[in-house]
C-alpha cells in the first residue's frame, strides 16, 4: 500500500505517528516540504520511504532537539539520529535531504538486513552521516554526503559501518566545505566481509579507513580519492589461502600518503597514483606498526607519478612484498630519498622488485633504496633512468616484458565522470586534462 503525506509546517501532520500506524511493506511518499522532527523516525520491516528529491523533501531536526556529544566515541546514541532501523529488514530510503547540525547523524541501523539508501543528500551532522552495525546486503548508492561528521576528532565518518557483509557502495560523493574547521573520514569501517566500494568520489583527506579488524574480500575500485586508504592491522591480519583481504584496483589516487599499511593478502593493481609534487610529504605505502607481518602485497601494473618521500616505507618487518610491472616517474619536486625502505630484519628473499620502469631526472636523480639493508632485495630486469644507485643494484636482465602489461584506460568517480588514459585523468568527454 502507498501512503502519501501532505505535511506542511503551517498545517502539521504527525509523521512519526503515521509511520507507526503503517503496515510492514507500506510505501510512504513524502511530497516536497520540510519535515521537522523532535525524535527519531523508526521504520518498520519492508517500509519504503521516498521523497520528491533532495532539497525538495527535507527532513530536519527541531531546534530544541540537541542531544550533545557526551559519551562518544565509546558510547553510541541511537536516539541522536533522524531515522532509526533496529532489527528491521527490507527497508528502502530514497530521494530526500536529511540535515540536522545538532544531531550525531542522519541514519542509525543495527541488525537491519537488505537495506537500500539511494539519492539522499546527507548534510551537516556532528558524528557520522550514516552509522550501521551488523548489516548484511546493505546498498548505498547515488548519495551525497556534505560535512557529514567529524566533530569528535578522527573518529566519525560520512558512512561508518561496523561488521558489514555482502554489501555494495557506489556512485556516492563525499565532500567537505572549504570553511569547515573539522575533518572526518569518508568511508570508515571495521570487520567487513565481501564488500565492494566503487565509482565513488571522495574529497576528504582520509578517503577510506578501516583499521584493526580482520577483513576479507574488500574490493575498492574505480574511485576518485583525494585522500589516503588506511587499512592497518596489528601484524597485518590473517594470511588468506584463497582470496584477498583487500583488492585495490582501477582507482585515481591523489594523495602522496596513499596507502596506510600493515595489511596482509592485498593486491594493488591498475591504479593511477597521481601526486602533486608541491604536496609530496608522504610515502605511497606507509607501515607504522612494529609487529612483524608476513604479507603478502602484490603491487603491479600501476602508474606512479611524482612519488613523495618514496614508494614503500615500513617501521617494522613486512615480508613478501612484490613490486612488478609498474611505471614510476619521479620528475617533480626536490626529494632525494630512496624510493624503498625495508626494515633491516626483513626476509629479503621475499622482497622482489622486477620488470618495472623507473624514471628520475638528470637534475635530481633519486636512488631506489633508502637504507643499506634494502639492497638485499631481489632486483631484476628493471629499466633505470637517472636512478642514483643503479650501480649498486644487481638488476639482472631477463626476457620478461617491463612496465604495464597493457595501457591503463578506465573511468572513475560517480557515474564514471573521470576518464583515466595512461598518465592523464580528466572529466569524461573533456578535451584537456
């Protein structure tokens, strides 16, 4: 059954009461207008809540509803969100603006399976725009998150999911206003399994962050990320016999501090790492933990433009790092560090750097290695142009092809808005980068 509400502030209808009286499976259509709440709306099983479109149908909080931030981040408050789903399955929410600068977030969901959120504008919240626990088959797509969290520093995220499985997140745009004086994560999570994040555009400086928990089957692809992908785990987490913990591929990544390790069983391939030499303070892969990690990371068929401090740096032992068939152009900036820095206690029989193309400049030749121990790695069949320590590298020639197996050509971002062709990334259909 479809239920239409013609709520206007001058002639109010109690939307919460109407939803409470609806039957499971009803579709609730909200026409254009502003719906002001003083408590969360709790949706029943099977409910479809649809507005007339973002900025047309607006759900907001009354000015007196201001729960504060006490207890965060250790204690969550489901009563501090506009919409609440508790053990509620088969819910769809679409075509709305949700905004409440005094609330923790827009949507809180716990143990609510087969939920779909689409074409939502989630704007101005204090903690996390969408906060979920123990979800299965969650779909979030074609949503816009604006200033959706972060007032509790470095803990909230625009979309913050815990223990989510078999879920998909695509065509979402996450952004921060220039004058906002706080930072927040884009996608933030823990304990995920078999989830895919693709064709998103994330303009915050931690684009994806999921630390500390064991995770399997997480795919991150075809995104435009301005910030880091941060996935550290003590000791790197499990070493998987089949599959991967993370597969990061076909992305346009713009922060020189691009990947925060340590994580085992990862594949990183077919990405454009496109770094501004004037903002080059990071190592592409940074591993801050000191607990030994067995790996592996298979890093191949990527383009890396203007690496900052370097490509790989580890504070502790990280074994089975394979770097092959990549192309690296260190053409900008005045950095002089070596590109790779492995811990001296690394098992260097498992570190392989082969079949790559490395290009530096005659005016600023960079070494491949940053410390003496790293020269014990297997280095073979690389093209080394203006590499300062080429004479110290064995670099045995083989018959294997060097560089990418095939040119990079793919789209990234919301609806594939950007085209990557080799070293160039531009808006799809644009003539110039």
